[in-house]
C-alpha cells in the first residue's frame, strides 16, 4: 500500500524488544514490493550498534539502515557509515541537535534525518527540528522525522530545507494508508 501510495522509501521496524518488529518483517516487505513490481527502497529501522545488524538488514532486503548519532560514539558511527556503504546500504543518520549534526557530517553522512521528537522527554520540538534542518548543508539529503500528521504538515515541511519526511504513526493507523500517503505526496508537490 505504501508503494502504491507513492512512498519514496519505506521504513520497516526491525527492533523486536521495543517495537515488535523483525528482520523477517523487512524480508516480507521486500517480497511484497517485488511481487508488485514496485522498486521502492527499504529502510531497516533498528537500534544499530554493530556491523552484524547491517549484514542482517542487507540480507533481508534493505537498501538503507538507520544509524542514530545519540546512541553511537563518533568512531563507531563513522565505522558503521563505511560498513553500511560497503554492504550496498546508504545510511540514514538520525540527529536531534546541531552538535549531533556536526558528528553526522564528520562521519560523511549523505542522508541526515532530523528527529523532531526530543528523545529525552519524548515531546515534539518542531522549532528545534526546523533549526537543525536549516543547518544541513546543500548536497546532503535532509529528512524530517516524527510528528507529521496532516497534509498541512507536509505542505509546511515542503517549504523548508527538508527534502522529505518520514511518516509513521498516522499511516500505520490508517486502514488503507495508500490514499493518505498519496495526499501527502500531492501536498509536498503543491507547496
């Protein structure tokens, strides 16, 4: 449904303990997209701490893997960025602050996602997210993560530095997410 709705990338939860996801879910998503002839890349959304997780992501059909600056020290992040690329994965490096953005850029991130959710309080902070997005240099893909719920949200983001947005909960709760996703894609182009 996401592929038919126009998703440019589909995020698949692979973490079991916190999100009830799995690498088997990732493989099932790859099979479903391939069966419909939909060439949509898949993001393995996991708390990646080790190269073995990147290998599992690739083996199960991922094209990209989430690396979260906040949970990795700088040398480990840089190593995982290199490892991901060596496996044919483009890492999506998640940041929340300008300091974390600097770490991501030193690790040679080419795709940076700014999480609008403060991971300490779990509260949304859209102003901080806009500020960090604006600081992402040209040539780096800038994504807005968390908090997108309406077409108006998408249209507002389309007028910022964001090249895209990761939309989760509102689509997951929809009985058929394809029409809502199509409306979001249209809103992003009309802004």
